[in-house]
C-alpha cells in the first residue's frame, strides 16, 4: 500500500511494478485529483501557463487500486485506518508530504500547496489588487513574481534581514534589487502579529492593507496521523539510510521523510521535487529486501523575477566564494568550500552549467583551486586543484 498520492507516491507505485512486484497495490490520497506535480503550481499554473500538472503515469496500466479522497487517520501493524475504513497491508510506503504553516489571526489567508490553491489564487490576481505576501523564501518570491505580472500591488513582509535567509544565508541580500526593480514593497526584519480582515497587523502594531494575504512561511510534515503508531517521529518520519522506518515492512519517502545521510552524518528532510522523484526507487528496493542507500546531494530551484535560481549541497560551515558580481552582472553565483577546499554547496543564478558541474564536484569531493573558482569565466569542472 502507498499512502499519499503525490509525485513520491506515484513514483513508488511505478518502482514496485518496475521491480516485478505483481501483487495488489492500493494508492490512497486525500485530494480528489489524480496525482500531479507541485513545483509548477507556483510557476506555470500561477502564471497562467497551464491548468493541470497531472503526472504522466498510466495508473490503469500499473493495475493500481487508486482511492482519491481517502485520508489516512491512523496506523497499526498491518493496517492503515482511513476515512474509508481499515485497509490491510503487507508492505507500506508512507508519502503523505507536508502541510503549509498558517499564521495567527481570523482573517482569510491563502497558502500554496495544492492545485486548488494555485487556481484559486490565480483567479484573485488582477490589476490593482493589493496582495500581501508573508515570507520572502522560495514560495514567497514565486508568488510575488506571479502577482506582479498580473498587475497586483504587492507588499512582502519577511521576518529575516534578507530574502531566502533560511536557504542561502547572507547571499540572499543580492536578490533585494529584484524586488525593487519589480516595484514590490519589500519589508525585511519585520514580523507579522496576525492576519486580519483587510490585511496584516505587524509585530510593532502597524498594519499592511491587503485584499489578498498569502502565507509562505514554510511547511510541516503531514505525520499527525502516525501518532501512537510506534513509528519514530522527529520533524517527519524517522528513517535509516535505506528509508526504512522503525516498523518492519514500512518505508517513507518525500517531504515527510527524515532520513539518515551518510554524506552529512546527520538526518535530513528535504522538501523538494528531486527528493520525491528519486527516493521512491531506494525505498521500494528496501521494502523488497535489498540494501539500497539513499544519500543524494540536496538540490533546489526557483524561478523568480525572470531569474532561474538553483542551489545544490549544504553550505553550513562552508567558506563562501562569489562567482561574478551580482551588482554588475545578472548572471552570477556563489560556491562554498570546506577547510580542505572541497566544494560543499553551489548557487547559480542564470548559470545552469555551474549547477550541473558543481553538483558533480560535490559528489566527487575533490579539492579545488579557490582562485579559479572565483573566476566566473572558468568552468567549475576546470577548477580542480
């Protein structure tokens, strides 16, 4: 059985069939839609480029018993309790994803997590509409991009001192001009006290008037249904490097899985499409008795204000080396190296080749020539010491 009908869930089904599993597969999802991709929601859907992001997978050919609109309520060994009754399982893939965090207040606030969220927001965006976006992270920036393109008047409120602070740290400051050039009122270092009818009340007592409030301050793993099940929970479903949980015959994938990484020597939970796409292959292999290991270099991307922003790795404790001058060249990047001059993270802005080559260098773990690394004219692959 697979619980969760997003990308990670449907890829798990495909992996089971690809490995020769011929038994019954039940796929349940609390939404009433066919499985779909989430990254385009804040991009193509919100911008009006498409109305559907359905995953290209033939559930009929996969011989899956798909139950949309069925939500998991509890788990005990061998049985998943759902809103449609109890369903037995021999092997279980948990792929229930995450839910957006909402702010205090009795005013209406929108989040962006589902296709219905995206279509609903798009219908509200129109010239002159006042939109308040809480959070200048990946989602906040993409929502702001779409709202401005629709002609909305946008105010972005961010508690940190720079955009993308949680993901990129101080380097996020180089994206501030993008907001200014787009005509966005960006308020940094500003906390929100509550969402009210008519807008926001800020921590200092002042107000931001808005017709539409969009909250983009993060998500939490959707694992409340596992309370009391015996499965280890700690910022998601705790798994080992094989994506196995503490219950026999149960694995977890996607946004809800907190797996042990050999590479980083710690537990990771990554909320991104790349994880949902690739983790199911390892989880299913583990479920079928193999010793596959999941240990990728984390990867993220975002399309905002006409720029493609890509990031791979983890820069915690790394020394930053800029590639190019963000104040003079719209195409720039940054690298982080450890105390042995090995690449640990790479950020590219409209330099996709840097991302591809940088990710390979991170995986290889070879020392680099830092002087060459700082020269944007030198390809990253040519920076080996």
